[in-house]
C-alpha cells in the first residue's frame, strides 16, 4: 500500500518505456499502474484492461513480464495501445528511421499544390497545414510492414495534434517540418531506449505474444472472451468517469470547436457522438442513470472473466466534493458481488492529464479528483 501511495504522490511525467508515443486524454499514471500490477499480480499472470485508452496498462504490464488483454470501444484507443506495446523487429525500426529521413527531406521543400481546408462546424481552416498533414498520412501507406507503418502514423498523429489541437492559431504549413523533426526525434529516442537490452538479433519492446488488443464494448467482453472466463488474475483499468465528460475522440480547433480529425486521420468511422465513449450523455439529466445502468452491465461482464480472489483495481476521477457518484459506484460494485479490499478507496490529488473534461454537476468546473478503488472477486 505504501508503494501505491508513493506512486500516487509522484507527479513526474512518465518518460520511460513507450508512454510518450501518444498522450491519451485522462490516461492513468504509469507509476500508479506499475505499483498496482506489482502488488496484485505475479510474472506470467494474465491481466485485463477493459478500458485501455492510450495503453498505459499494456506498456506497464508487458514491462513487468505479465500478459495482458486490452480492450476499448474506440478503434483509435486500440490503435494507440498496439502502437505502444507491439514488439518491433530491429530491421523494422531501421525502416522506420529511413522513412523519417526521407519525409524530412521532402517536407523541407513541400508546398501543397491544391490545398484542401480543414472543415469544422461549417468553417474552414488552414488549408496548407491540413494538406501537408494529409500528405504525410498518405505517405505512411508506402511502408509495407504493419508495425512500422503504425509507428509512422503515430508520428503524423502527434504532428497533427501539436499543429492543430487546442491551439488558438493553427501553425503555418512551413513550420510543420520543424514539428515533424521534433516529434520523430522523440519517438526514435523512446523506441531505442526500449530496445536496449533486447535480444542481440532482434529488437523488441516486450515479449512476443503477451498482448491481445480487441475493439469491444466492455459490456460484451464476457461473450467475446468466453475462453478466458475465470482466468484473469488482475483487472487494472480506468473507466470513463461518472459525472465528468472527457473528449476521448475529438481535438479542438481555435478554442473549443471540436473535430473528429484524430479518427479520420487513421481512417476510422467517426460518426459516433462523444457520449458513446463516456458511458453517458453530455449535459443530460439522464446521464447519471445511463452511466450506472451501463456500468452495472460492464461490471457483471468483467466479474465473469476474473479468477476467484482476483483483484479489480480501478482509477476513477469524480467531480470535486461529490459524494453521490462515489456512493453509487460502491453500490454498483457491491451489487455485482465484489468485496472491497481494506482500505478500499484512496484519493489521489492528481490533475487528470491531457484533460478535456467538463463536470456535469459542478457548475464551477472544479478539477475532478482521482480515486483508486480496490476490490476482489469473492
Ligand atoms: C479514462 S479512459 C482510459 C485511459 C487509459 N487507462 C489510459 O491510461 O490511457 C476511458 C476509456 O474508456 C473507453 N470506453 C468508453 N466506453 C466504453 C465501453 N462501453 N467499452 C469499452 N471502452 C469504453 C473510452 O474510449 C476511453 O478510451
């Protein structure tokens, strides 16, 4: 418990392993995740994260010699998790570096001929910058190996995010090459760090065959993963937060205009409303009931998959000073059959990272506070 407390008070940003490859909204602290995995599982154990988001649990579980099944309703989240935690062969890392070098040279002189604007809510933005980003994402298709291509797409996603998301002004196209250089240097440095100490002939982030990623609604996991019923030794996860709306699937352009660009850049269907990814409805009175109904079904599904006695560790943020959602959540856990560990609930005074959240009940939009819930399957 001491280690978990220590990890909870560590506010340092994670720089190790592959966490930096993409900063997913409301991601778990890698330090807390590591401490939970170390305390409640052993090497070789099979873990589950039903809301894997940006893959924090995958990276930490594999780094600690565990196996893990990661699932998320968002194909974007599954993509990021795979990119961060899939072993990469040495020769593919070299191919990736070659691609970066080639694109760096092209970008220095590149100016789009027939620029297309980025359309957001009927308004048009930055055609030259947007077209440069589209060209980069198209160029990733020249890479034949799927794992290498995924890494190249991660670079382009980061370039696009830094150029567009949350900026009062989108950066001009002639500066995209600088962003590209910076991002790719960071990605290459992180991959190389992870590969140190790997087998001499091959570079791996992690052991092969230790990661399974599926794009699935957590309510359906018990059906989808029926061969793993009663086999999961630890569930470590961070579900969508009750009463706190997070923008998992959108970026924001010029202040608060929302775009599904991150999905579109990866070629995913982006027609879903933001509430699809938050187990609730934004700005709705039914949101809380809707959340509890859906979460109740998620918990039953997870319960079936867990081995008797296995621990369910969750990191959840609640709006500040909001006892109601916490009590409701504890009731849901109890009704499903979970037994709290002692002490069950720890408060983490941590700001939710890369946060794009809105609380429904706190009109002053005070910062949500994270809590760790620790339960066991009876
Ligand atoms: C708090 S985030 C998880 C962040 C993750 N732990 C990390 O470190 O990056 C919650 C995730 O739940 C996913 N999600 C929401 N509703 C879901 C559902 N019904 N089934 C599965 N995943 C869902 C969202 O897409 C989002 O990625």
